[in-house]
């Protein structure tokens, strides 16, 4: 399972309000690339695919495709704002190494 912090839930709700679409959901995915081998991606969309895991949190839903779930299982997603900017941050127990900025990882 993937967990969301209160900060992440609040930010996702804010994005949905900005989108002005109650059907919007945050999709989290893993793709090849990045300085450590694989990178995290985030996108807002409505469509739920057949292979998606739907993770409810409060009154929002997080979408994760089945391939990405293999790499994200057990992760926690937070939202951070600091002097360097603001972004979603994934704490991934499956990552053997990560890059300095935390946007990519290597599961091997």
C-alpha cells in the first residue's frame, strides 16, 4: 500500500480545486530515466485504466498503474515547501539508491 501524508492530501485537494474538476485524481508513476535509473512522475487526470490501483485517502483518490506499483509498494508520499521550491516527495523503501534531489532512484 502507498500512504499519503496530510500535507500531500491537502495539496492534492488544492490542485483538484484549481482544476475545477471533482473527477481529477493524482496519478503517480515510475518511468525509466533520471540520474539514478528510474524517475517518479506525477500528473492530474480523470481516467482510471484497467490495470490501475486506486488508493483512497480522505476524499481523494491516488492512481498507480500496476507496473509502477511494483516499485512504489510501501512508499509514503509527502508534499514539501521550502526555500528550494515545492514538490511531492516519495519515501520509497524499495529504493537501493537515490539521487540528491530525490526525484529518481534505483531499485537494484
